[in-house]
């Protein structure tokens, strides 16, 4: 089952800066989308907030949920969202609707369905750069048009059908009951078909009110307030689940019991829930997710897996409204990211079913007696504002090393000059250069600004083989379109040997296995690798490229028909996948055998010198680890004017253990040997060819 992108729609809005920082925190925690209400009398200006968030984030989707044609003219909204997309290219979305609380608080009426349709068509034309007749002397155009997708939030059948006919996608806001969700998707598809559109091309999203309250009675009471909130605006939603409203008119209840502005937004949702205590428990179940994290995981999976189509987006609306600032450990944003999203993603990725069907397949488990190391997650997707002390020191050390001039390749700590000459090899590099040009041509201008660097850039030296986002640069494969990703991989494939490319891709695939084991999407995944191009790809002038990510570093320099590929780091934890989509993947068997043969060939005295002392042996871990570091050249030379790269990273603790660079900005060649224990646990030694120093990887 395809994984939806999970977002939330409540952030710290005490100030513009606080909002931006909170969205960045959501990004580092692994949330995929930040949805922002557009309610002028309840919070600061939506587009100013989104602009601030765009400046401090790199991956997370920024979207309104929702704007409306009543409190802003559609031409104003089109201009505003296009401007946001300039700041966050390709990760902006306009959520559009009739307007409820935002317009009622201003004494206005929500838009009619016909008005919503007309405004959607108007904005689509403007955002596509087309001229539109608006009754002025000249047709209207948007000079800074951007192809921002427009999604309509809907619940009623007329709005759903209209949205299917005109919108890029539709957010369903009908609760959690299968009957309402199924009916809504059918209406969207019918509207698309009636408009001559392919129903499968209309995106689907859902908004679920999520009552993260572990005390059952209180969670149920708040859940009833959620059900009442749906009934007061869309009473038809009680029909498909076969529910009835046995109490007084909702408006009368609100006046008499002082519920304001409505049952969804009342300051005390427990009190408003008690006002509608006459509702059955099934009403709460039909319109929200409720309980502790474990209950919400079960309910959310049941909803998603029983839906007749996969959702592209799922917005988990926090109930009750989070405090500002939210508790960084126990608040909704952190707890759901840590305790709900990983198991949901793992179960959906495994393709399991629940709710009267087979239970979801559990994520891969370590062998008996071993477990996944527990530690505070550190995002691999964006730089955290505050890093653990050991990682902060790691970055500071790396920056100091980058500041030092590059000196060359050493043997025994002394620079060895004149190792390689610039000379013709007779080997064609045209396919490498052509692949690089094709990749660059596929990028948008904002993407090029991130992916392209001068030949002399110190980005060559800013790489790290551990997973946290510390010195990453370039364009992430995770952010590329499928076509762009294919071209990026084509560049890597044309540059490496057949076996080298297979190993690189297998390392990436095994990083997806780590995601399946840990459930930590913020830290791991197949496409969390960054590609950079240095210089201009040319058949005769110097240029190069770099891919940088967890356990995979390749630096490739090209000059005419010469290629230098160093340093290169490939590793994996674990080294094998026995199940799932990449079952049968296995890396570094040849290196393992060679390392073992080397150790067996040594005398006992040599073996003792080549091995780490017992006191520094790494702990047993839940994964078998192999790290293979190479300083190799496919051809012979890098011209003196271009700095051969070197890792800036240093091992700082057992949790973060890159291979150790030299203080002079160089690196010695190294080979890895491995001794396994109980099948999974491994001890990995790195034997230095020049100094006898050791590094651990586990």
C-alpha cells in the first residue's frame, strides 16, 4: 500500500519566528506536511507565517488548509501562494474551501459551491500563466505564476463532485467511518468522470480529528464534541453510519450552553462534549481517532486500510489544541511522530491488512537476545537547530578541518607529491558527461541553485557517512521527481562499474530496511542521499559529482578521459535483507572473505597489532555491520588546482562512528575485516595501511 504523507495543522503561532521554528521542528521529527488554517481573526496572517517557515525548512510541504474565496479575493490568494512557492519551490499546496469558522467569525457567509468552483478555475488559470477575463479593461495575468496544485476540502456530495471535476486533489473531511469515506471517494470519482477527467489522477487527502487523550472517559467525551461539530455543519454525515441526533438543535444548544464558536473549536472541549452526552459512543468512533498512541495506531490503520483508495495526504488534526509552546517530548507533535507514525508507516509499507482481515505484518525483528539500540532520534532530513553535544562537537571539528587547506595524499602522515600525472588514458568518459548533462537539464532553476557548485567548492570535503543531517548539501533524491531520480541514478551508474553501482544501490535499499526495522522515517530511507555536481559537465574541462548519505559516499572527478574516484565510503548496517521488497539483498561478501583471509594469514603477533584492543571492542548490536572505505582511483589523476576531497567527520561516540580522518585533511587507505557472532552481532576492525590506527563501525 502506498504511504501517505502525514501532516498536522496546529503550530506555535505566538509569533512569526515561533511558527517558523515549530514547522522546522516538525520537519526534523519526520512530519511530511505543515497545513496552516487561514483564519484572520484567530491567528496571524497565513502567508506571512508560511513565508517565514519556507525560509527555515527544506523538505516539508507548506499548505493552506484552508483558504477561502470570501475573506480573500481569489486573485490575491493566487498571488500569495505563488510567492510562497518561490520560497519553497515544489513543496507548496493551496488548500481551498467554502470557509467555516474564518468567515463566520467575521459575520460573513461561507461561499456557495458555484463560487468555490469559479474561484478555483480562476486561480488555476492564473497559476498556470494564462490570461483570464475578469471584467477589467484587459485580461488578468499573474506575472509571477507558479504551477501550485489546488486542493479543495469538501464534505458534502455537491462539493465533492465539483472538486473531482476541477481540483488537483480533494481533502475529505467527513470523519473516520468507512461508509462516509467510501461515499466521498465515489462522489469525487463521479465528478471527475463527468468532467471528462481520469478519476485516478485526482489526488486524495483526509483530515482526521485526533484526540490524543489516554484517559478513556475524557477521550470519549471530547470525541462526542467532534461528532457534534460535524453534525452542526454537515448533518448529512450522520446518515451513512446510521447515527441519529436525538438532542435539541445544535445552534440552540450552543446559545444555551455557551459553546463558542462551535463544537470543534470550543476552548473547553470536554465541557462542550458533555453538552452532547446524549450522543452514542459510536458517534465519537465515526468522527475521530481517540485514545493513547497504541489505540490511535490501530484506529488509523483500520481507517486507511479499509478505504477504497489510497490517500496522498493525511492531516492529523490535534485535539485538544496543543499548548504554545508545545511540550517538546510529551506534546502532540513529538509523541505522534515518535509513537504513531513509525508503526503506521511500517505496517502500511508491509502491506498488511486489519479490521477483520489479516493483521499487518510486523517490522523485521532482531534475533533473540538482541534489540535495536535506543537513543534520541536525530533527523536525516533537515538540520536540527539543537544537536546532541557529541554531534555539535562533531560539526565543530568538521568545520575546523574544512578551514584547513587541502595538502594532498599522505603515506605515513607525509604528503607524497607527484603520485599521478595528467595524461591520456584512451578511455571514453562521454557517457558520464552526457548523463550529468541530462540530470542537470531535468532540474528547475531553484533545484539547480541547490545542486550545482563551483569546481573549487569546499562541498567536496563536506561529507559524512553517518545518518544525521549535519553537512549535507546538494539535492536529495527524496525530493526529486521519478524522472529526475532516474537521471541522477543514471549518472551514478555510468560512472561506476556494474558491481560498484549494484553495491551502491544495495546500500541505499538496506537503508530502507533500517527504516522498516526502526520505523524512524525522520532518520532512514532509500532516497535520503544528496547529489551535487561540481563545475560544468564537459568533455574536456574538469568537473565532478558527489553523492552523500548514510553509509554511501562517492566522489567522482572527471578531466577529459581521466576519472579519479576518491574517497569512497560504502557500508551497511545490516548487510542483508531476508524479507520485504528487497529480500535477498546482500552486500560486502567478497570484502568479508578477503578480510577474513587477511586476518588468517597474519601471525598471532601481527593479528594482535591489527585488531582493536578488547577494551575498545564495540558493543553487540541488532544489526550485522560492514563498512568498506576506499581511497581509490579509476584512472590516475586529479589536477593540482582541484582539491581532492576528504571527510570532515570524526568518530565521537558509540552511537555515531564515521571513519576517522587525519588532522591534515587527508585520509589513509583502509580495509575492513569482520568477525561475526551469533549471526547478527559483528565486530568490525579497520586496519590502517599507514598508522595502525583503528576505527569502529557497528
